[in-house]
């Protein structure tokens, strides 16, 4: 591998493109005023994408590199959703009214742990604060180990039209396997 590529990507804090500003750009120099200015400066003729991180899982995968916490009870989720609604209100006050939304993504963590009723309430809250396009792509990440038929029905009823399931293939290599495949 070229050392120039290693140099370019050696920052131990990779940019998570679902977060803005991306991780390497977070610092004490970025404050509330900057955030307010960026939100107020969103182009009037463009729609936006919204990302919601639900940082909870029922168990920890040993390869996990995502911001999440293992919880057994739903109390932390409910507390988190209350704060999330406050944040949604604050952000919606800073952007122009009726900001069009073309994409919504629920990531995690395990976003469907919030449960059918809470997901419905969250979607209703979002639709009150932003102008969803009729063709908005609404996506959710799914962990099949904890996904339920009730949650599937609720997501469909809430307009979710895309689901993603992450797969990791972990293949141990022994000395004899290290040559290039033919
Ligand atoms: S389900 Fe995803 S976010 Fe949760 S521990 Fe496993 S890899 Fe991490």
C-alpha cells in the first residue's frame, strides 16, 4: 500500500458521514453559534436528510465499533427519546419553516428497540416539525436477533420503506492461507 494513502487515512477518528460535522471536525472550536448559523444557512431550494442514532443494544457484538450501550431495561431508551424530542424541537426552530425532508435514517445501536408505540410517536413528532416529501425514503437498521413481527408491522405503518441488516464475515487466516487467491 502506498504510504501516501496510509498518511491520508491514519487519523484514528474516522469520519462518520452520518454525523455532521464529522468526527474529526468536532472540537471545542465548534459551538452552538456555529451550529445555529449552519442550520439557518441551509439552502432554501434543497431538501435535507435526517439521521437518528439510537445508541442501545441488548448485547454487545465483539467486533462492534459503533457508539452504543447495552441495556436490559427500556428506561434509558425512554429518557433518550425525551431528550431527542427536545433536540428535534430546537433544530426545527433554527431551520426555515416547512424544511423539506427527503430521507430519514434510523441507525444505531439497534433502532427498533424503541418499540412500536414509541416509534409511532417519534414519527408523528417528526412529521409535525418537518415537511416530509411524499416519496421520502425512511430507513431503519435491523438486528434480526431482537426484531419482532409487531415491530415490522409498526415500521411499515409508520412509512418505513427500507431496512438494512449488517453482516460481518469473520474468516480467521492461518499461515498457509495468506497467499492471494487464484
Ligand atoms: S448490534 Fe450493531 S451496534 Fe449493536 S453491538 Fe452489535 S454491531 Fe454494535
